[in-house]
C-alpha cells in the first residue's frame, strides 16, 4: 500500500512557481512528475533534455528571458550535447539568467563533480533519486530566494 502525502496550505510552494527540469533521462522526469502528483502540486514543469534545449527555453531571443519568475531549475550534470556544467557557464555569463535558483540533481557521487558544482553559486547538490522531502525543500526554497548569481566563484 502506498502512502499518499498531503500538503497543507502552509506547506504549499508558491502557486505561481514554475519548474524548469533539465534532465535527459525520461525515467527521472517521470519520477519528478509522479512526486508532484503525489504531493498534489499542480504547477508547470517545463522540460529540457539538455543544456542547449534549456537555453532555447530561457533565451530564444538573446535580449530576453521567456521564463518569468518565480521559477526554479533542477539540473542534471551528465547530459548529451550540453552538460550541466556547460549550461552553468552559459548562464553565469548572462546577467539576466545568472539569478536563476538552481539545484543540481545527479547520479554522480564523485567528489570531483560535487567540488566542481560548488564552484558555482547553486542552491544545492542532490544525489538521485529525488525524494518527496527533497523535492518539497527545493520548491519551498523559492519563498526565500535572494539575488544569488550562479557565476563561478574564485
């Protein structure tokens, strides 16, 4: 028997929130969608299969970002065409996009990847699979967002 988790009004993330999920693995995308349904969260998930697709969503016109805040990005590291680190470099070079709150969610447990991720001002690094608790923490964090650029530190 599966346990259905109910969220109360005080526990709900911002109802205007949008989630940009940059993930090439369809099973991982399905799992996030399933967790959202299980948590009774009904807001848009915009999906990109790699960094290039994410940039096309965020910056179809070099002078404009089409994804209006508030939104949060969940970013995989290992993807084809443009990986997560390459996307972070692109975003950090763009003042309009450098403020995006980003959480890296990856299968990588390598310290090298974690250390590299921490050279960016990301909000967090999570090893897959994403749990209900982790997803809620990511989504709830949008209420306390500040202007934190993602450009590389040091």
